[in-house]
């Protein structure tokens, strides 16, 4: 994974994918990365604040070990 800063104008150009990874219904970032590895090379835009906090949701790896169902959207919605 590599990254670089992009302007809002560049990110909002037609056809660009903006991934707001912090939403409660989105998979945790490590799950997104696993899926991305299978997908191959692609480009997406992640807002800076959400990129900085991509690992802070539910203790990241430990959350899955403590509560196996904690990575489900319905559980995060109720929290």
C-alpha cells in the first residue's frame, strides 16, 4: 500500500472512489486490506482523518478475539 495526499478536487473527479472507512457499517480496515489484496492493484481515496484513525476502531485485532461477532455491522450500530 502506498499513499499520497490529493486535493478534494482531484478526489471528487468523475470515476474516483472515495472510501470513508470510518462509517459504522464499513468493514474494519484490516478486513478491507485483505479484500484489496485479492482485488489486485487499484486506486481509492480515503479522507485524511479517517486514514489516521483507520486502526482505532474496536481495539483493532483484539476486538475480533474478544468478541467474535464485534466485526458485524449490526453490533457496531448498537454501540
